[in-house]
C-alpha cells in the first residue's frame, strides 16, 4: 500500500511539473492527437486552457492561429463520425470550451 501511495505521489509531482513548465503547452497537440486516454486528453486541455488564460495576448499571432486551427481540426474530425461524437462527447465539449 505504501509503495502504491509513493508511486501516486511521484506521478502527481511529475504532472504538476509538466503543467507548470512554460513550454508544456507546445506538446499538447501530440497528446491530443495520439492519446487514447481521456484523462490524459483532459490534462492536456487543462495545460492549453491555462496558456490561453495567462499568455494568449503575448503569444505570436501565428502560434495563436495555429492553436485555433488545430483545435478546430480535431473538432471537425470527431464531428464527422457519429460514433466518435458519442464516444468523445465530453472531450468535444472541452474542446469547444477551449475555443
């Protein structure tokens, strides 16, 4: 039991370090595109949301436009398949909120 609790604490520390790393948001696209784990996708969206809230106005417009285009692309991809819409409903709502 203690071993498990230490592992959970260590994992949480890694996630916090990743979330607070100033360049972590630049890896969000890979996580969103290739992860099949909903919690991981949610975590990536939290990182992106934090960047949008805190640094959006100081980011170069090309990066902002790239982020928007990427998110819209994911939404379109999911929305083009009825099965995916149902399966990814929560994720789709989160993506729309980020936009």
